[in-house]
C-alpha cells in the first residue's frame, strides 16, 4: 500500500507543481494597448489620406472641365486602370497574410525582442515578394 501511495504521489507531483503555463502568451496589457493604439492611429491616417486623395481628384476634374481641355487629353489624364483596383485587394491580402504569419511565428518564439522585429520584417517582405510574383504572373 505504501508503494502505491508513493508512486501515485510521484506521478501526480509534476501536475500539482506546475505553477506556470509555458505556452501562455507573454504579452501583457501594456504591450497590447500600445499595439492597438498604433493600429488605430494607422487606420485613421489611411482614412485621412484616402479622403485627401478623393478631394484632390475631384478638384483636378473640376479644373479640367473649367479649362475646356480636349476630350482625348482629358481621357488620358483621368484614365483609371481597373486592373490596379482588382489587384489592390490581392495586395492587402498578401500584406495581412504576412502580418498574420509573422505574429503567429512571434507568438511561438516568445519572449519579445529584436528577433520579433526581424521576423515581422521578413514575413512582410515575403508577402510583398509573393505579391510581386502574382503581378508578374498575372501580366502574362
């Protein structure tokens, strides 16, 4: 009976003594708040840039109409390439997929440090490289 209790105690000791979860995220609330602030600020800046771009395009179109520029010149200036609009979605997919892959790799290589920045840089660079190859292949 004494051996059974000792063996059970020895087997149960690691489960009881495990005070910390090794796989738990080491990102505390402050780091999350900083990242969330940077993300929201980036979205706000992108929003302002898009609004300014639309306003400037509108002003250019009004100036062209006021000046009475010939139609062939107007069409060449205001020509939009629908292929670029279609590829914008693929570009954002590539960027966000690279960010997601980078954050996933960083999560499994905690603690955070300079290697985290290198991982993010390489993942984003790889996503842009993938987008470049996509554009090259789609031109054919």
